[in-house]
């Protein structure tokens, strides 16, 4: 009698606990679904709050990939090229290229050719006069060699750097219409942006320091964008073989930029490098005066 009563009690309490467990499982699932649903409602594709407008070969990919580890930042992977090549597609098309983000997340895109294109400052201003702009600048001499190295990697039979860089072999006048040189005259391009935007709206990242002290440069970008200071030196790992910092992802995994970033440059004679330095010097000095910052390119 006692045994039957005991077994019945055990059965009833097992059924009770099963129901308790099952109903709490169901309500947790419901809460998860509700949270997911309301987050989906809050997710939106937004026009960018900030744009990395240049410069080509300055370190723009590194900057964007480093910034993307910030939880309050959303950015499309590929360059969008809206304001230079796809403007005819319209602003709605541009918005659709952006990732879906929560209301308190910032949307950022990078297209380094924007910095040097004539109509782009006006077009960006027409989209948003308050947009924040970021320019990664690098010594224009190494930038030119980096640009040439990229061209060479695509077309290995092109003529030498020395052939491109001078107007002719005799005069040794620098060919400023060659894009690799033209892009490095930062003062000229910045002038056009300052017709539309105040200097306070433009942040300059030091491309050399982005390699030697990525966390320091990212801290300045976070502050410029009004982001929480989250990115730390521990987020980076210096890859000795590559000679560049890589991202330390969760756990021990390391993510470096691809093979097209950090290419080995061809050796350019000291004489040519000196002529280039002399060519860029007055433009660099003008750029330092305009920005109020000396980037120390000799
Ligand atoms: N962490 C890290 N890893 C690899 N490369 C780095 C990094 N930080 C800056 N850089 C420098 O970025 C240069 C390429 O610049 P961009 O990304 O602006 O190039 S592009 O305009 O988008 O083609 C690239 O130029 P090259 O060295 O000539 O390849 C690098 O010098």
C-alpha cells in the first residue's frame, strides 16, 4: 500500500517537473523570438554617417577592417563607388548597399577615389552637410610607389616607374599628370573639400602610424566619430613576416589583410626618390598649414 502510494507520488511529481521545465523552455523560446523580432524591426539600412574618402593606397582597407571590430559600427565590405561611378543609381540605391544596423550603430563606407574626384565633395554635401569624413594620408612618395606596385601587379609588362615619373628622360621634370603623382598632391584635393566642409568635419589618419600604432590611430577615430573607446592594443598582433599589424580575433585566431595589402615595392633609385621628395615638399608644407598638422614626410 505504502509502495503504491510512493510510486504514485513519484509519478505525479515527475509529471509536474516535466511540465514546469517544458513551459519555461517554451516561454524562453517565445522571449527569444520576441527579442529577435523587435531587433529586426529596429534594424535599418542607413545612409553613411561617416565616409573614408581617401587616399588610395593610404591604408584605407586596414582602417576600415580595424574599425569594423567596433560593435557600434556597420560597414559594407566592398568599396561602393557611389559618388564617383554610380551616382546615376540614386541615393536609394546607395542606401541599399549599406548593411542593416541598429539605431545606435554608425554606418561607414570607404571609397578612396572620392578624395580626388572633382564633383564628389558637392555630391557628398548634397547627401548630408553634416557627414563626417576620414582621410588616411601617407607619405606621397611611398604612396606613389605603392600605387605603381599595384599597377605592376595587374600588368607586369608596363614600363618602369622611372619612365612614368618623368615628363621625359632628359628634363627629369616630374610628370604631375600621372595619377600616381597627382593623387599625392593632397593640398590641391583638400582645397575642394574645404569649399563644402569645415576642417573640423574631416579627420586625418596618419597612414605610417596606422602601421606602427594601430590602436593609437583607432582611438583617435573613435573619438572623432563619438564612439565608445573600445579598440585596444590587445586587438592587434604584429606579424613579423608580413611587417604589418593583423587583427587578433576571439580566441587565438589572427586575421591579416590579404596578399594585395603590404606588397613588396620595387627598388627605386635614391636619385629619383630625392627628386620626388623635392617635388612634393611644397605641396606637403601647404597641406600641413591647411590641416594644422605636420605629418613629418621629409
Ligand atoms: N595592417 C595592414 N596590413 C596590410 N597593409 C596595411 C596595413 N596597414 C596599412 N597598410 C597599408 O595599406 C596599403 C594599401 O592601402 P589601401 O588599403 O588604402 O589601398 S587601396 O587604395 O584600397 O587599394 C598597403 O600598401 P602596400 O604596402 O603598398 O601594399 C599597406 O602599406
